[in-house]
C-alpha cells in the first residue's frame, strides 16, 4: 500500500476543507437568497428611491419650506426606511421626523449640497437643495436612509435578521465544521496505531515482549514508527534471549567451576588428614603427599586467579599500563623462554621476528599483560599439540604489530570458533581450567586497542592472530 506523509496529508486536508467549505457556502448563499427574495428588500432598496424623491422636491420648490409643506414632503418620502429634517438656507431647523433638531452652519450646508455623508447610527445622509422659482437656495432637505437588508413585513424581521447573519457567517461555520470532521477522521486513523504503541510501551515496561502490530494504514511516519517499534521488540527479545542463555551458561559454568575448585580442595583436605593420621601412627608419608598437595593447591589458585583477572579486566575503569618497550628485545626474550619450555615438553618451537619499519623506534604497550596473553596461548598450544610443533611469528610494520601463534593440534570446529572467547566456555573440557584464559586474552588485547582472531591453519591445527596498533 502506498503511504502518504503527515505533511502531505495535512496539506490535502486543508485543501479539502477549503473546497468543501467554499462549495457548501455557495449552496447556502443561493438557498438563503432564494428564501429571502420575496421577504426582504435588498440593501440598496431605499437608495434607489432617492432620485424619485429628488425630482418631486424640485417640483414642489420652496413650498416645502412652509408649514403646510410638511404634509406634502411626508407624502413624497416613504415612512419606512427614511428619516428627514428640513433646514433653511442659514441652517436653522424647520421641521422633520428625525429626533435631532439641531441647527447647522451655513458653510457646512453649502459644502454638503448633493453629497452623501455618514449620518447618525447606521444612517447615510443625502443633502437635497430646496430652490425657489427663481432658482435661489431656500433651504435643504436632509434625507437619512440605510444600506442594509430589511424585511418587507415587520413580522418577518427576525427571519430576515437570521438569514443575514447566516449569509455572513456561512463561510466560517463551514470551515469550522469541516475542520472538526476531517480532524476527527485523522484522529480515528491515528488512534489505533498510537494505542497499540502505548500498549506496547506498557508491555515492555512490564517485561512482556509477546506482542505485535497490525497497522494497515497509509500514513508514512506512523507506519515507519510501528515498523521501528517492531524491530526494537525483536531486538529486545533476541537480546533478552541471549542474556538468558548467557546467564544459563554462566550458571552451568560456575557450577562446573565450583566442582573444579572443590576437587583439588577435597584432595588437599584428604591428604592433609592422611598426613595427620600418619603422623599419629609414626608413618612417614610426607614425600608422597606433599607434591600432590602442591599440585592441587596450584590448580585451585589458578582458578581463583582467573576469576579475579576476569573481574578486573571487565571493569570499565581498568586501563592497561603502557610503557615504552623495545619490541625486538621483548619478543626475542619471550621466544627464548618459550623455546626452553617447549624443549622440556619435547615440542619443536619455531620463532621468527620480521621488522619492516624504517625507524626502529620503541612501541608502547603493557609488557606484563602481553606476557599474560602469550603465556596463555603457548600453554594452550602445548596442551593440544599433536606431532610437537609450535610456531611464533612477529611482524612489525609502520602501522601495526602482528603476532601469529600456531600449532599442529586438532584445531577448532566451526561451533568452537564462534564461542572461543566467551567467558567460561570450555570446548574440550579439562578439569582445573575455568574457560577464562581466551576471554582474558581477548580483553587485554582489546584494552590495547587491538584485535585477536582464532582460525584453523592451512595444514590443520589452531592459529591465533593478534593485531595491535603501533
């Protein structure tokens, strides 16, 4: 379904409101004019009668200035719609039916002859001269009339007033009415998806992610919002599932770790009790039991040490202690140590350092933590080595330091490679190992700003590749 943005929808809504209001206003005006046609006079009805009144005033001449002229004038001027008063040529009031009987100045009188001016209230005033037989000015008729729709019959005045008000207010009434209708329609279209979003927010707050959206409208922003919310729900669901799986794995790993720690401690406890019993009986078992106790003590200490190291490295405030070191000297010394260690285990060790830098400067790193990583990786290789070959290669460039450690052991399965660096993961499980060594190594390398990758070598065996920035 093609969607429309809220902006475009509002523009279209405004245009529809205006067109609908304009059309209905025209229809209303036509209807009101049709209804009021035989019930009202048009606004200029009385104004159109003025020329006829002026002709009769010219015909009567100065006879209108006499007292008897009042009757003649009131026969000329209709009673409805008009007020009048007559003043002489000096502006002195003579007679009339207008409440205002004040005089006028002769100057204003002369300036206003044959003009139309605003009069009192809603009236307009027309100055009509009254002339003698000889054409001299004898006085002025001030004629007052209105320019508004008036009822033909006074009994229909309320109806005419209502029609007039409706005629003027019709455009505004229709704009308001159609605005309410279209806004209510838009509100109904937004109410369902917004209600779903509010309900979804409440569900998330209550840790319930078992909901979905069924929005089928055509508003772009709302559709994008519901899609984004659905994606967020999926991500949260996956994240929680991963967290639950991780918690489960951690519980299982901690249970196994507790068992691993308990095993050497139980052995130590048994041998200590055996030594005590032998001592009471005068039997010498010292030489036999002490090596076993020391071996199991070392195993327990390593497990506790790994747990402590993990806690330290995962702390956000932990930083490696970088110092300036000579990489050639550092790695040469490490390789000599590992070669001696491999010789004792009857394993062939091959070490190689390649320096492609133009300037043989020192590098900055934490030698203690790097040694910890390399010791762990060499130790793993010695445990899984097959024919007895371990490779340690170092390559320095202007930008980075590359280290590769490989062995000829069984290598990794596809499932192992994705989990190797997870805390407590133990692929080929052996007692005395918590599954934290590679996790600790990865944390140290990342604290240096580098990366570590596990893969299988071209001829088989495990391979670890470390990249560190110079």
